[in-house]
C-alpha cells in the first residue's frame, strides 16, 4: 500500500472513531460500570479495529462493526475478571437525564440488568441505551432480525418478571 493510501486510510479511521466514540464508551460502560475499565475497553477495541480496518469490506457498516468489537472486548474483560460489577456513581452527563426516575426504580432496574447474562445485556444496551432499531441490532450482533426480536422480548420478559415479582427464574444469588 502506498504512503498516500495508508494516510487516507488512517484519516478515514480517525474520522469514523471520532464520530462514534461516545457511543462506544456508553456501550462499554454499560457492561463494566466503571469509567476507567470502559475507557480501557474502548481503547483496546480501537486498537484491534485499527489493525484490521484496511481489510474491512463494507465501510458503511463501520459503526456496527466497531460496536461488535467493543461488546466482545467487554465480554472478554468480564470473563477475565470473573467478578460481579456493581453500579458506581453515574457521570453528570447521565445523572441529569435520569433525574425524572426515582432512585429506587433505577436501582431495581440496574439490579435486574445485573442478573442478566452478559450476552443478554447487549440486547438491552443496544435497544434502550443506544436507541438502535432491531435491524441495526441484528447487524451489530450478526444475527437475523427475527432472532434479535425474539431474544429481546424474552429478555424483556425476564426483566419484567423480576421487577414485578422480585425474582428471575434460574437466578441464584
């Protein structure tokens, strides 16, 4: 690859990352609930993406591709640590948006989400925290759209069951 082509490729990568860095951080943070760990995950994912950016076949799907890498890096981090991640104080950016919901309800929701398997959390994070459509979620998760819908509604049922009855089937604390 010529120096000019390599410089253009680096510039494109930089522009893509700059555009979606906030989203990537939010996805990582939803998994690890720790600012520094989330930043580390985004950094690791960015590095991995940079190494394979030139081989990317469809640049228009960059955001789905990099989000998938962030999710995998977050799952790897969770598996490596083998520890329960507890909610830490929200950053001011999120705190202002969440003032309308009573603290008790937020804690119940986060506790219910902590009871989900990490793979199940991805559906909730992508739909509610990132406001993705099912079609976009299917791209990120590399699954058929109907599979994503089915799994999403089953996961919502689990969350609803816990929030209403206080119990999720098959969960032992």
